[in-house]
C-alpha cells in the first residue's frame, strides 16, 4: 500500500507540473465516458431494463409468426382466446395472462377522458408479480363472462383524474357510460404499454371464432425452467394445433409460437438502433483512448532519460509500468467522475428528445447501479488501453543506449511510429462515425423529400371512439360521424373533412383478402390494409384518383358493396386483370365476407411508414363499413395552420355529444415526422459523436505533429542548411499529414462498408457505399487534418538552421 501511495503522490505531482495535459486528458475521457454512460443509461431505462417488476427476466411474451401471412413475429395483440386456451396447456409456465388493448371513455368529471385500457381475459397481476397499491385484484367471479362491472386504476390515472383519493376503492365511476366499481389501484411500478385502466373482458371465450386474434399473451416461467425448454414445448403445441386445424385455417401452415422476455419483445424494433448507438459511442471512447495514449506516449518519450536513470539505479520494469498504469487510472477515474456528471445532466434533458409515444409508457432513465458499474468498467478498460503502449515503450528502454544518446535513441523512432499508428486509428474511427452520421443525415433528408403519395400539410388529425352502450348500432355510429363531418365542414377556415379508420404513414390493420377467380396458392396468402373511409378522404389528404371514381352518395348500406384499391393492390393481386371489373372479398374472423366491386384505383400513399414499402390497400366506404368500426380518425384540412383548428373542432364535437372525448390529437405533419423518429434521433446522436470524434482527432494530430517537429528539428535544420526552402519543409510536413489522413480514410471507409448491413435498416434512399458522402467526409477530414497540422508545420518551416546545427 505504501508503494501505491507513493505512485499516487508522484502521479499528482506530474499532473500539477503539466496542467494543460491533465486538463485535456480528463476532458477527453469525461466526454467519451460521459457519452457512453448517457447512451447506456437511456438504453437501460427505455430498452434493456424498462420494467421494475419482480424477477422481470422470467416474464415473457408469447409471440406468433404466420409465414403464410407475414414473416414478422408479432408480440402484441396477436392470438385468439382459443389459441390462448391451447397455450395454457404448457407446463413450463407458472402463470398465464391475456389482455386486449383498447380505449374507454371515463366520464363524470368536468371533462370526459379517453383512457387507454387493458381488457383482461385472465388474471394478469400474478403474472406480473405486483400487488395492488390500494384495494385488491380481480376475483374469479369478476373475471367470468358477464361478471360484475369492476375496474382497477393505474397509479397515474388515480393521481391525475381522482386526486390520489385514498377512498377511491369501492367508489363508483362511469366507464363507457356505465357505473363501474373501483376495486384497486396499482403501484407506480406497473407499466403496461401505457395502459391506465384494467377491466375484465367480460365476454365468453367460446363465443369468439378461432381466427379472431386480438390478445397479447404474457407468461411467467416456472421456477427452474429455461426459456429454451418453454419454447420447445410451445413448438410442440403449435405442431399439434396445425395438425388439428390446418384444413380450416391455412395460416397455420408453418406457424410458430415463440416466448421471449417481455422487455426484448416490446422494444425489438429499437434494439438494432440501440446497439448501433452503443457501438458509435464506443468508437468515441476508443478515439479518446488512442488520443490520450499518443499523448502519454509522447510524454514517455520525453521521459526516456528519467526512465533510463531509474532502470540504471535498479528499478524493476514492472514497477515503472505500474507507475504509468497508476497515472492512467487516476486520469480515468477523474474522467469517469466528470462523465457521470455530464451523463446525469444529459439524462435530465433526454426527455425533450423522447416522443410522446414513449413518454406515455412511463419509462424513466437515471444514473442507477447498472450505469455506475458500466461506467466503472469503461474507466478501467480505458485506463488499461491508455497505459498499454507507454508501458510497452518503457519496457523496451535500454538504459545504456538512452543515457549515451541523452535520451534520443531508436526507441524514440519506435515511439514515433506508434503515435502515427494511433493517429491513423483515430482517423479511421472518426471516418466510421462521420460516414455513419452523414448517411443517416442524408436518409433523413431523403425521407423529408420523399414523395409520400399524399399531402400532409395543414391537416389536423384526432381520434374518436363511440361507446357501444350509447351508440349500439352501425346506423347510430354513422349518423354521429356524418353529423360531425357536416359541423366541422362549417368551421371557418376548414376546406375539407373526412373520417377514416387509419391513415398514412402508419396503417397497422391488415386482413386476408380473396380475389374472385384467383386461387389462394403460393407461399403467402393475399393480404391488404383494410381502411374504412368517408367520401372526402382522398380529397382531404390529396391522394389522386387514377381510374374509376371516388366514393359517392350512391354507396349506401343498401347498395352493392364497393371498394377502392391502391396501385400496389393492383400490381400485387390483380396482375393482367381489369381492376374495375374485378371483385374481392375480405376473409374475416368468421370466414369470407360478401363480394365487393372495385369502383376505383387511387395512387399509392406510404401507408406502412415513410421509409417502408407501400402495402396493398383496400378502402371501404364508411356507410358500408359502419357495423365494423366505432372508432375513427377525424381528418381536417384547413387553409392555414392545422394546429389552430383544435379548439373549434373540439367544440363541434361537444355540441353533438358533451361527453364524447377526442384524443390522439396531432397534425399529419407530426405523424410523418414520428414515422422517421428512429432515423432522426440516430442521425442527431451519431452526428454529435462524430463531431466529438473529429475534435479529438484534431487534438491528436496537433499533438503528434508537434512532437514530430520537435524531434526532427536537427534534421530540418540540416535540410535548410543545404538549401531547402521553408516551403519545401512545409510541404514535407503536410505531405506526411496527408498520408496519415489518406490511410485513415481508406481503413475507416472499409470498416463502414463491412458494417453496412447493420446500418442499412436505418437508411432510406442511400447506400453505405455512397460516393457523395464518402467524398464529403474525405474533404472534412482532410481539412481538419491540414488545419491541425498547419501550426507545427509552419513552426518547422521557420527553424533557424544555424540554431538547429548549434544544438546538434
């Protein structure tokens, strides 16, 4: 311990003697470790460990893949009650729960509120493992079909709407227009896809067709059971179901049931971007380590004589290496402390970048124990990396040769080569970050300029769900929406109004379809987005008509069923057929529906996300689809700012039904921006990391070239003494910098191309090998390298040859 204390005291004296070096080293590590801690903290809170349930790793979601319909595995609202009954036979699980997601009107206060609700098919709370904060869970009688009307509130809803009333248990509130008794309030730790209200489903599972898939299935692994064993049992169940029901349900061919940890299933789409961010910020740390290692190496070169003297006096080489490691450990410790402060500040402002979709999940990111362990591990790894080369350099010091040459020996030349290698590594890593950021920025620009197939400007959107108790028939639902359209149409500034079940750029509702005269053969079954739309929908968002007609007054409930399809539908399902003489039908939960005449073809709108392929789409007139939908989006196009229409449109709704809430209010431009959220946030973070990396690389180039010029003073003096001009010396130094930059650019570009497949999922309209982006990065890196190396090069060109030779 005493020798360690001596090393620490000696290190502090070294830091005090060179405050500029100490400040640069600590700041570099603080930026790099802080960036890593910030990103890891965000991912820990939002992606890796979002739940505070007991033993969350054993809480799994059971997802499903239907290869005949879609190759994607779905973990949210994917299975029917009958399939849930099949899964309950699995013995690898101690508890099962199933829920459907929807919205319910909660009234009785000043303002009616639309609350995101989980409808429980089975008791969910033993699966999650959290007891209620107040009251109790549901009883078997309450969960039975047509049981008593009861509800459990989230902690958030209890506080926001009911003022955290401790007497709420046993109180009657109105949900969907009916009196409902509150039996419990859950603790704040319960986060379930943003749900704020839990109520029993209330219907009988035996009354629902096997193909009516609307439930999310959660399970808790039994003690001692591994995930692999549970999945093997689910695979056996899937095979059994396929053998039994394939004749009636073709989608069972090759279907799979997969259990995966709930957190991983819920955020599976974010994980590729999350790992990309971790890799990017990890590169920044490597650059900082390379930079600091080159500075430490330069110091070690200057301390060659000191090391030689200590070796000559009998000091062991490992003792000198330990001294260097102690110095780097102290620098890393201070860097980590500063980094945690920066990360803590960053996490407080991170909420500004999180869209409301994630904010509603109630997730939180803080500096917790996992982040501290992560930061400590990074600091330790950084200290070892930084000390490695200086220690290697010191271990090769020959005390006799060094003392004889006054500290200038062959090891200095080796040190110079090491520093050049480090600079090339810094540049290569910087190129990877710069290229990645450049490609993502171009993707964001391409998304903003992409032809969406519709015009999102000046369009306000909001959602309405009519309670079935109040609007029990399709006629009542249609009557309300038609009256709403009429009233909103009269609001000053409104140019067009429509109701629709979904709108681009996100269209999640898809159905199997059947084309008349076309057998459902091949590897996949025909599917299409199915959208219910009022007459002016296409005019409201400016989707062009290509053939036939729009919906009109003749498309009444009594008329033959009619539909409009998009161009992608024609290209996929009506090849070599006239769409206007074709008929299709939707294969619903209870089997095929009636035949539908196609009366029009419209242009493609990006209905599956701004950066995704357009899916086939089938539009049904609102009057003829009224029995299937009681919740629609209201789209309002105005002559001016769409956000300014919220109050008058909300007032129009209130004049028809004062208890009817509106929710999910946003402009269509905001919806489009949200669809590109991953690309935008990735480009922002990667761009920030790239700028930090470029600054660190510039500092490294300056430091190495300064050291190189100092070491070559005598050589430069001799060159100038025999006739070299200052411009020749300047060119010599800059050419050396150019070579290092060119090698770094080549290696960095190659590394990015190798990582291209991992990045392609975030790119739109640009390839990893984009020549324009590579040229721009080469120009930026070359400029920074020349600027960073200009000062030492200029100093070298002004060397007085007489003074240099006199020193020699």
